[in-house]
């Protein structure tokens, strides 16, 4: 089917308390893996491109690959700008065929974050395009961090209420203890679940969990077996996803897990078949590995069967 606005995809997810997976894509194989998984699982799906992915692949290439693929399946597909840094980034994607954009002005002062987000909302909403914003700073909640430092990192529920009211955003990425990359926690994984629930009660709109890859042991072991060096990598455990979703998370961003699956599969082929130089035989298994991870997340997030 044609690409769907994330505004429309959020409605049943919010009402039925499940989460839609956002899966970052950089090339043809990632897009194919994601859309095949959505088709097989009958799950809504969000394909996301960061500004660096757009620079690497080209905006027109990505949009048209995703459009072509989504037209071949019946599951709803949204195309989302991940971490747009400027109003100009968002505008290019709004005009370029995306159905959702994130404007990340969280590094600006609170009032400036609201102003920038509101400007993007004004451009996006007339085209029925969703706008995601971010409030707070991603960072693990470690034992040696003081309460005041934790409060400075985590999203403030009262600020969130004001932010959503004044900016008009459709979804809010909240800082509740996760972080980007493969090294999310130094010790035990800790998320501020009480804060998720408080924010959801106050604002009601879909909440987004960034930096949310699980960094599964199986993915790590395979990648490391064939030469990857990722000592101490640790991500979000499955039970944390389930609890976060029950408290109001409706979108979960997955990128690192896909990269780990990809690099493990590529390294395995190159290690076991040094004579292989057909890119299809190197990238094909990697595509299947990425697809397997996405299917697992769809089941875990309870989006499978919701298309």
C-alpha cells in the first residue's frame, strides 16, 4: 500500500497499548528485510533514515526504494526522519515524501525547543505528516549519579506537559535511562519506569523510546566470533520493553541490533568463504539476519498481527 502517515498508525497503537518498531535503514537490503518482516508478521512498521543515512544513500533513492517496497505489501509503512537536527532537515523530508519527521532540538533551551518544534509542526500538519520531538538527554542511570544529575538528564513530566501543549507535536521521545549505541549500561539495565507512566498520564500522546536496541548476547557472540570487537556491550532487556509498553511507549527505535546482525552475517561469510566475491552472496545472508531480528522485535512489541 502507499506510505501511511504515522499520525494514523499511532491511533490504534495508543488505544490498544502496543508499540510500533522503528527500524533504521541505510540501503536496499535493510529496506527489503524490514518490509518482508512486516509483510510476514502482518505488522505496521516504521522505516527511519537519519540525516547521515540520507547523505549516504540520497533522499530520492531512499524514498523511492521504500515507496516501491511498501507498494508490494498490505502492511502499513511509514517513512520517518530520525533525529533531524534543523528545521531545514525536516522541511526537506516533509517535501520529499516522508510521512513523519523528528525534529531533535533537545540540546536547545526549553523555550527554543518548543519554538523550533512548533515551526516544524506548522509545515508538517497541513500535509498530515507526524512530528516527533525530544525532551531530555539520553544517558544511562548509573548508581554513582546523584539524584539532581539524574533529574537533569531525564525528561521532566511537568515540562513534558507544557512542551506538548505549546509545540503541538504528535509524539514525544523521552529520556528515561536509555542511550544510543551498543554500550547503553555499565551495570544492570535501569529505566525510569515511574517517569514513563507519569508523563503518559499527563500528555496522553504516543511516547517514543530512543536508544532501545537489546544488544542480544547471540548477536554479540556471532559478531565477536568472526572478529568484531565489542567488549562490554549491553542493551535493553526484553522485560523492560514489555513494562515500558504497558506504561505508554508506542514507538521503539531499533538500529544497533540491526547493525550487529548485519556485521555478524557478513563477517561469517567472508571468514568461511574467502573465495567469495559475489556481493549478493555476501549481503543476502546479512539481509536475512536483519529480517530475523525485526521479526523478533515485532513479536515482542505486540505489533505482529496488527496490520
